[in-house]
C-alpha cells in the first residue's frame, strides 16, 4: 500500500545543510495499525510530513521515493496530491490549532468536508461531540483539546480514507478521550483501513499497535510485532531503545 525508501532528508537553513533523517525503509500494508515511537525532537513530524508531500521544498531536500500503490508521491502533480490528501491519506496534525482558522466558525469545516446532513448527528454522537447547532457556531479556540482531537479525527475518517496518519494523537488529552480514540481506530481497521501513528506515548502504542518501530538518531528501525516488541526477551537494538525511552517516562 505505502512503500517508503528515503535515503536522506536534508534541512537547509541560511545556506547550511543539516541531515535530519536517513535510511528510512518500510512498507505499510492494509488492515494494520503501525506505530513509530520516538522522543521529542527525533524527527517524527518531519517523517510523516514527507510521506504526504507536505515538506516545504524550499527548505527540505528529500532523496528517495514514497510509493502509494504504484504512484510515487514525490512525482505527483499538485492536483493529484491534493486529491490524495482529501480522499485516500488523511493526516491529523499534532498542533490542532493549525487545522483550523480561528476566524472561521466550525460550520465552515462541516461545509467543506462534504458531510451528508443526515449523517452529521450520527457522527457527532459517536464521537461524543455536542449537537450540530452548538458546535457549528463555535470557533476552534472555544473548544477543549480533547474535543478538537475528536473533531479532527471525525473529519479525517468521514472520507473513508485507506490510511490515517496521526501525529501524537494522545497529546494533552484525558484518559476518556484516549479510550474513545483507541476504539475509533480499532473499528477503522476492522473496516479495512490502516493507521500510522507517531508518538512518544508508549502505553498507547502497547495497547493499540499491531506493528511497532522506533525512530532514533535519524533512522527508523524495522517494524516488528507489538507483542514481540514489548517482550522481555526482545533483542537489541529494541531493548536498548526501550530502556533509554522508559527512562524519560
């Protein structure tokens, strides 16, 4: 489904090149929940932005290929790339304030999402959100972090994409919201979708993931089965990463 072979991602600032990521090779298949664990500043957000062609080409140079089925995302025309992000791969940002224009009421986002009016109450109820009349008249700065996370996930899932990419989906939200997100993602997988999560929330990763890898020193490890990843008999380099990662929790 998604095949990644990135030799290097370079950031250019003020004429100075800095290697951010290298030797990123993995494949995502259908009907799986994948998680990449990484500490803050490890390059998680840069990685997933590269997977959907969101990196600023004036600042970043990417040496490699990312295939969505038989199409190289880096060679897609702008119209095709926009359609890909609209229908097939949905990406939910960590900083949800970037998802919404604070000057626009949330009604605007319902209007452009293509929601069937009859389906809106069902979706809102299933994501434990206020009724349409209430939430559509709010601005993004008037809702809580948990509500913003649920709303963003609802919009992302509405188009029934093949792949969801989530950047720190449990950041700054409570246990009840985490459980709801977990339930929604597991149901999404049951309907044929796949999920890629990048996070430092090791407990969430343990509870929901089918396959886990880690991002460290600019490289992504091989994905392995979640139960094996957290096994006491896990082999290096996974055991070394887990030890150093747990020391920060």
